[in-house]
C-alpha cells in the first residue's frame, strides 16, 4: 500500500529547542539534564501531530484508478485530495463510509455513511447536521480525470477532540458514487451505486 506519514511539531517547540539561552545559562551536566526534561515536558504540551496519508482508489473491477490523500488540518478536520481517472462525466457523490473494506464489484462491504454521532444525512436537510462522512459532490469533466480538493471539518486521521476518527477499529472507506448526492434524501443522498472505493486504514 502507498503510504506517506508526515509528523509536524509546533513552531513554538522548535524555537524553544533552538534557544541559545539554554546553552549559555546552563553549561553544567546537571542543568543540561534539567533542560532536557523541560523540553520533553514542553513537547508533550505543545506538539500537534498532523498526519497526511495517501490511499489507492479501486474501481468496481479492482483496478487502481488513482489515489485519495487525507491530510489533517491544524484547525481541525481534514483536506481530501482526490486524483483519479476514468470517472464518467458529471457530478458524483463522495463520502467516507463506516467500514474499511472495498470488496467489489458493489462495495457494499464498506457499509453505510460514516456516522458515529447518529446525525442526519446531508447539508440541505430540514435540520442540517451532516454525517461525519458527508462531503460536497465532485464534478468529473469529459476527460474523466478528477483532481480536486475537498474539506471535511468533522473527521481526522490523528485522534482529535471533537473529530470522528477515520482510523477507528475497523477503518473507514472513501467511496465515489455513480450519481450526485441530493444532500437531502435519508440516509444516502440518493447517490446511486458505488463506482470506486479506497480503504482508509493505517
Ligand atoms: Cu456514499
């Protein structure tokens, strides 16, 4: 599987490590140990672990048609970068589904929308409170090449307070549907069959 993991620490932490004060004011061995301990404590408090990982996207025949890259955002939520080919022209629903299994050709193994909070589907429902896995439709041109970036403010790769974890016990799946999501119909958005799938798991 194609994997890319990016770990970032906060700028504040790096600044503290590079401070010349620590070297000038604490030259002896005992104090050096104190500084090291402080740094470790600071690391625990200040480090923000953000992950970015790419996953292969399969069509209903099991052929790889591209990748989906999920990247944690510092403010919470993720950026989903989709780079796939051979998608029929028009609007297509995309969602995270509840189980990280992409058994073709119908991908029903991925289960329903990822919705650990028990919300309503869609952005245009009577009381919009979308599933964690709900996202805006993507538009495929005649070429069938879809290269687009989608925001999802409700999920995360690295565990985050208030975010639904994509890497839960059974993983999740990124699904592309044959039709557009109407953002209203419960619980699927009337998006039609599943035409592509990526397992989202560590
Ligand atoms: Cu779906």
